């Protein structure tokens, strides 16, 4: 009986201790945390010269380049940033876009027209 009262008082003390502290969690999606500059989100391609370096350094094989198309398969991509880091002309950038959830899997295939850099 005495042990139960001790546990009750201990838990009430914990509650009162945290009652007036600032909350740790955010009310997502209404409030979001600021993204740091080094964050690696969705890759974006612009003005690619088709050198193939990004395909060679991609550990998951998520990148493929054909004559006019540059394709990144986000289902395979692990957002390591190797493609952007090793690109000789910085044609690939890692954006800060991170909300990539979708119902349609085909939305996770990024197809860029190499000449214009637009998502097709």
C-alpha cells in the first residue's frame, strides 16, 4: 500500500515537472521545423551534359541516362547526395523538398528532359 502511494506521488511529481516546460513535439503539418542547409531532399536536375558520373557513383543504381532523358527512381534513391557531390558541373542539386509520399508509384520516377531540365 505504501509502495503504491509512493509511485503515485512520484508520477504526479513527474507530471508537474513537465507541465510548465516547452513542448518537445511540433503540431505537424501546421508547424514545421526549419530545414538546415545540408539537408538532402528530392534531387533536381538542370543542364545535364550526360557525362554519366552520377550513374557510376549512385550506390543503388537509381539513376539512368538515355539520349534525351535523365531518370531518377526515388523508390531506389537513398538520398545520399553522391550524384550532386560528384557532378562535374553541379547539374544535380539536392532540394529541401521532403514530403514525397504518394499513392501512385509512378510519381516517384523523376524524368527530366536533358536539354531543358524540366520534369516530364
